[in-house]
C-alpha cells in the first residue's frame, strides 16, 4: 500500500496511482481544484496556477462533476461528486496503472454508473485498472480477471468466463 510520502512519490514517478479507500472517505483537503497530486503543474518549485486551473476545469467537465466552481470546498459536494473529484485528481498524474479501492462505496446509483463508465473508458485507452471491491456485481461486471483473497492471502485468479458468484465465494472461503 502507498501510505508513506516516500512510497507515494515513487508511485507517482512510476505512473502508478493508488486511490485508497481511506482517502475516498476523508475529503477535507481543499477545494475541487486542489492540485497536490499534479506534478505537471510545478516548475522549479512554483505552481503554474493557470495551467492547473485549466486542467482541473477540463477534468471536472470530463467527469461531469456538479459544482458551482473550482473554488468550492470538496466537503460541500455530494458523495458521488467527491469521489469523481478525488479520482480526477489522480487522473491528472496521467497514470499507466490506476489502483482504485472501493471507488463506488457510498455513492448513488447515477454516480456509480458514471464511475464505472470512466473505469471502462480508461481501461479501453490502455490504462491498467486494478479495482478493489467488496460488491460482487461490481466485480463481475467490471473485471477481465478476478483475483480473490482471503485473510490477506491469494486464494485464486479467475478469468471473466470462469468468474461467477459461486466460484468467487468458494475461493473467498478457503
């Protein structure tokens, strides 16, 4: 897991992006235009605010985030829009590998569908997406392969054709 600043810096430099579940639930770090992950917007220690604002505006539009503007505090947004803002921040790093931990937990059906569409689009564009989810329909509907773990141990990997609720639960109980 990427929890320390050193590992986070390594992951960002390696174009591996991990959007952890704990971050998805605690969104109190600024407005929707916060660019703490956007190294493209820093040159010689200075933030290129015009470029950052433009990229954030485009990302908000692309992800269809409902907000009054870039300065709105993220805590004022609905759960689904908070999720999309946080995912958008990570997407600004242009990851090759995107690890999403429970990205749709606690969001409404419409936001969940939009996040699923985004994940499918990213995968279609060549971004490797590792989706961690405890929701069986999400796992079955979004995955090309399903890796099942039990108590921190890998118990099996199923391809899409072999993945069904019974096979997954069998592996999860081993």
